[in-house]
C-alpha cells in the first residue's frame, strides 16, 4: 500500500523508498555515481527492511525532505555569493573562470550518506588554496632531442591552446557581462513597470469602482422603473381555444370560411374617408389661423414696431396656452405626438385612454392651436395618433363615453382584429398628412407595427389611398387653401445630378446622423428634467409652454431686425430676346394697340406689366399684356413667388431673408428652403449662409425642447425643417466652390438634408425615402436619397437609440425590440422565469379562486391537474375568472345553468368587466367546486426550463404571447414567463447578476436548478 511519499515511483514492492541520487542531483552528478549502484541497492534493501519494521520512518522521511530543501537552498545561495565575488574581479584575475569550474565540479562530491537517508550538506572550501590546472601537459614541453618538425608542431600546439584559452576566457567574460547587462535591464524594466503600472492600476481600480457604482445606481433605477412598468397590462393577441369556444365554432361552422373579409374592407373604406376629412379640416384651421395672424401683425407693423411685437406676442401666447390647458386639465393623454403610445399598443401593451374618442378631439383642438401659435412643432405626428383612434373606433363600433354599440361588428371586438385596424389607421394618418399613400403604408410596416400580414398590407394600402384621395378632393375644392403637401419645391430644369455630388450628399448624411443623435440626446435630457421637476405639477406644465412660446416669439420677431433688406427683382422672370405674336397692350401709352410679330429686348414682366421694354426704339411704360402667344410666363406664378418673401420692415419690392425663414409658418419656411432653380428664376441666392445657419441652430434647440411638452404636437415636420436648412447651407457652399464649372442646385441638397436628419432621429429608411419621392416627384434622385438616409441611420445607430424607442422607455411602456439582445442568447428560461408561480387546479374551489384574485394582480394563471404533480393542463386569464364569478353570482345572473359563454366573454371584455371586490359571496359557498376544464385555454405554449431565452423572445414577438409556463422534462410546472420578463433591460440586469458570480459555462447552465 502506498504511503503517500511524493517520491514514490508506484512500485508496490518498494514501500517507503528513499529518493534516489538521480532524482536529487543533476545528470552530471548522477553519472559520477554510476559505480556505486550496487552498494546503493544494498543500502536501499536494508532501508526497506528497516522501514517495514519501523512505522515511524514516514515522519523521519518528511523531516529529511525538509532538511534537504533547506540545505539545497543554502548551497545555491553560497554558489551565487561566490560567483558574484569572482565576477567582480574578472578583469584582474584570469583564473576566475577556472576557479568557478573547479567549484562546480567539486560540488558533486559534497554529500554525506547516513543510515536515515541522504542528507545534502555543502562543504565550504578554502578557495585561497585553489590552483588553476596547468594548461600544458608534459607532452607539450619542448625537449632538447626533439626534431625541428616536432618543435614546430609543439610550438603551434602550445600557441593554439593559449589562443583557445584566451578565446574561451573572452567569450566567458562577454557572456558574463551580457548576463549582467540583461539582469540590469530586467531590473530597470521592472522598476519602470512598477513605477508606471502603479498609477495605471490606480486608474483601473478607480474605473472598476466607478463601474460598480454605476451598475448599482442603474440597478436601483431599474427597480424603480419596474414598479412603473407594472401599471401597464399586456394585450391578449392569442385566440383562446377552449371547449366552449370550439363548441360555438362547430355550431357556426358554415360561417367560418367568410372570416368577414368584405366587412373588413368596408370598415377600411370608411376609416380612410374619415381620416382624410380630419386631415383636411386640421390643415384648413392651421392655414387660415396662421394666415390671418401674420396679416394682422404685418398690418400693425406698418404702423408701429413695438405695437406689432405686442400683438404678435399676445396672439402666440394665447393660442399656445389654450392648447396646453386642453392637454393638461382635460385629457393628458392627448399631449405629445402619440407615436410612442401607438407603437407600444401595437407591440402588445394596453395603454389607458390612448384610443378613446375623447383623446381624439382633444388632440385635434390642441394640435390646431399649438401649430398655429408658431411653436417649433408640426401636425403630422398627431395625425398618426388620430388615425389610430379612428381605426379603433370604427372597428369596435361602440363607445363607452357616448354609450352606444353596433351589433354587426361584434366579430371584430378582440385584441387581434383591433390591432390590425389601428395599424391601418396610423398609416392612413401619415398618408393624409403627406399625400403619400405608399409611404404611409410603409411607415406603418417599418415604424409602428410589430405584427404584419399580407392581407393587412392590401387593406392598409387601400385605407391610405382613400384617405389621400379624400384629402385631395376636399383641398381642390378650396381655392384659397394651400395644399397639405409641404414640399412645394417648384419645377427644376436640372436633368440629373453630377456623380461627384455623391460625396457632399454622403457628408449631409453624416451630419444628419450626428445632428439626429444630438437632437435625440437633448430631447431625452429635457424629458428626464421635465419628468422630475415639471410634470408633477399641472400649473408648471402650462407655465413651461408659456415660457417656450414667449422666448420663441421674441427671437422670431427681433432677430430679423439685424439683417438688411434685399431686392426681389432677381427672382422675377426676365424675358430677353423673346418674339411675341398678336399681343394687345392696355393701360398705357400704347393702349388698345395690337402688336403683331413684335420682339421685346431685355424686358422685365411683373404681375403682367411690362417694365423697361424697348420696342423699335420706343419705350413702353406701364402696359399690361392681356393676351398673346410666345411668352412662357404665368403672372399668377410670379405673384406666388413674391408672396413667399417676407417684407417685414422692408419697403415694397424688397424682402428680409431672415424674416422669410423665421417670421413665417413652417410650411412657408420649408418651401423657401426647398425651392429649386427653374428656367426663368435662379433661387440659389434667395437665402444667405448666415440666415440659414442661425435658423438651423434656433430650430434645432427649440424643437428639441418643445417636443414632449404639454401640447399636442409632433416632431416629424421640425426634423424636415432642420434638415432642409443645413442641407441648403451645404448646397450653397458647394455652389460657391463650383459656381463657374457645374450647375449646383441648393434646393436638391435641402431635400437630402431633410431626409438625412429625419432618418437620423427616427431611423426610418424605406418609408422615408418613398415619402420624399412621392411628395417631391424626384424619382431620379432615388439613389443618392437612399444613400444619404442609410448613412445618417448608420451614424446615428452608432451613437444613440432611436428617439421613439427612448421615449417609450422613459414612459415605462413595455416594448419588445425586433431582435433579441446578446444577453438573451446566453441565458435559459430558468434564469429569468418567475419561480413558484400562482396556479389553479382543473377543479378548484370558489374560495381559492377568490383568494388568488384578491391577493395577486396577475392576469394569467397556469392550470394544473393537482397540487402534488402540478402537470400543466392549460392557462386561464383573470378576465375569464371574473366572467365565471359574474355568471355564478346571485347578484348578477341568478339561476343560470351555463357559467361561461365565449361570445359573451369577448363582448364584455371590450366593454366592462366587474372587479373582484364587486362580488359578495357567502363564506359557506367558498367550498363550492368550479370546473375550469371547459374555460381554460387548451393551446397554451409551454417551454422547458433549459429553453433558450432568445427563442422564447421570438415566440413572444412573432405570436403576440402574454404568458408562457415553464416546465421540466415531465411537464411539471416550474415557473412562468411574461412579456415584462423579456424586456431588454430586464435581461441585461439579470445577466449582470449572473456575470458577477463569475461562473463557468458548466456552472452557468446549472444556475436555477433545484
């Protein structure tokens, strides 16, 4: 049996064998003792016999081993001391190396054998008696009788030995010095490394400490956020297939094939018409209020500057304050654009009051007043929310506020069908706002919708087409109202772009990504400040809006006063060397005269009147053309061109470039920014570099701060205005660089900038490109437009999350991203599931059901066979249990045989269900047994405890699940996962907890096991 000796070689016959000489000495020392092997073997045998007779040798051997180690260490230190003493004098004593060699050779003999074993004892010799060996032997001596050849041979031999000796000594000295140098270098590097790494270690330690503090702070914030997230419920997109529902399907089997498809298209038609009407009236109200407001202020400006400012200030603040009062005190859900709420709802989260009719008309009025006041906001964002409300209202055909129901649309009163109609309505709102039906459909698909299908694609596009057509018809019958298409860019004469312009287009994309990230960051910080300091007090929310519009009004009015006026004549169509046929002149020196085949030279036509025109050495003044051919000139178009300029404080025929941008509605501002060059007018210089730069900075910061305040406004139009301003700025710079060689149109650069900035904020790609192509009719710019948008998106993605996603997080709306995070790919369901879930049995008591409903706020409960085995049989919702309690309660429906009807359940689910506190059962009835097998959902999806979290995420995201029980290999209930457990932030925090454990992959797999 082995004794545990570390030197045991594994031979069972050896017993407690002492270590051999070969195991303790170097190979040279072992070879020196080959002659003593027999004696050693005898000694070993004797030792073995003695060891077998004496059990205490184990302790002796261990003490001997310790002594060996100590003595070996002493010997090594002595060697180093002697070596260093010789090395210090290597230049003076040529025999040092021989002396060291002698010491090394003699060390092999410095040992002493005892009966207990081999003990290494260094022998200290007196090195002063050391004598180097003679270099030459007796055979090398030259004798008298040697021949001349022998003498020469011996002489060469002696000389060769001396040379070799000297070379060897020199090599040893060099080697020694190299060793010393390397040792010095190593020590120096160690010193430098210690000196350098000490502050680095301190910095690393501080960084690690700050990271831990940051994680602790983030975790504390996340726990607070989880409490806010709990107030939202999720929607049930999964159809409840229970026995009661299947029985109803069997009874109405003949009606299942229709699926009410025709009715869906009819509802989509009326939705589009209603959304188009709302879009028209909202734009008509905004346009007319803005038009008459500026007309009144300009009329007062002719009288007195300060009085005009007071008028402008009072009108703007009155409109904005009224808008804020509606959004704060009447219906707070109407504030903001509503896009995060709609996006969260379509992702499967029920947000109270988001789709109510009260929210619709409050948002309509607040939006009209806010946009008319001159706030840096637009009406296109709220139109998405309004369209979603219309889709919800038309599909349900009922209203709790007005107390009516339409029975023939009862089949659509479920979360899944309502979701599809809300998606179509949101897209129709975009289509009506921009007159872009295809863009509206793609916007719903790309931005707001989380669930899509082929049938929904066609219905959504049909609804968008109807909304756009309705808007255009109403608009065409209103001659005084300008179009809702905000990009009235004019007709350009440039056939296409130059290939080298791709470079500045990409630069605009990079600036759009950077600017979009800055806009998002500012808005997020403002929202955090507003949530902590302002939103808690309603009066402060109204005061904030008053301060924003007050400061904005001051800048809008006084900033143009610092800019000089410019002449409008360069932007009036000029006719040069144009032949005019059959022209009649009126109201002038040549009144009532007809000119046939006349030629005008250097003529300027303004409002149908000829100025400074020479005709056969005759000057014609103040003559108006009434008819004629040969002139490609429209006086009405000239009037429209001149109306886009703002005189402000300038005289007739002059305009203020800064007022043209800032002292105007957002439609007028963006129209001037996007104006392209035409055959008769060069619009390149209509706006200078400084006005565009200041306007961009002003709009960027005010729009970023205004977004999210207590008014119903959106951010889509401000994005376009900001992007168009910096895009035209870049275009004007490029035009000045290549003014003589190529034709550069800054209006095209403005379109690229508008697309880039909007893409940098919202991360829209396909839908944004299609919308801009539809409303500008610039199909030839599709390639650079797409490149610009994608560049802006990539740059912004590298810096910050999309704006609407961040706003959903800050509003605590549970939202599942399109793809799982990297943390989800490393975890299993047992890592994130809620353990010990509350469950019910297939046949449970009334008392237990009441207890579960009162003590918990859960909305779904797994149903198991019994309390012992806990095999999952199905899942039942809280609403279903309330429906059952209502049916068996004597208070509501007495003497009823059936306790559950699926049709009645879906109807009451969209109307009103009682609360558990509304029931007043007799305690004697609590033992009554209730059978849940006919009510529970039999098609519940369960997963194993080791199922990947990323795959569970995909099931929730694609199928719209709300609950997922987790079972073991025997189908025994182990936990439950809900949508809130799969949020990106939740999984990230859970992964950090596991990461702090510093577990290996094998250990991580077993975390969560029982």
